C-alpha cells in the first residue's frame, strides 16, 4: 500500500463534509488517506489521533 493511500486516524475539531451531503460531527475519529489527513490538520479542522505506543 502506498504511503499516500495508507489510512491515518484523525480527530475532527470541526464538523466536516467528507462525503457530498454527509456531515461528520466534530469529535469523531475517522481514518482518511494520508494526503487528506495532512490537509485537514493544516486547515485546523482536525488533529492527529494516533494511538500511543503500547496501546
């Protein structure tokens, strides 16, 4: 699996529309592609939700 397609978990800070017409509420942890995860984090709409080592 390429790095850009590898799923990355993020916790949404704001409601976002990941799919057309479908709102995903703030506080939800979703797995999105690495590129999309970086874009959401850069826009301030999400934060990393990686598990801590040992979890």
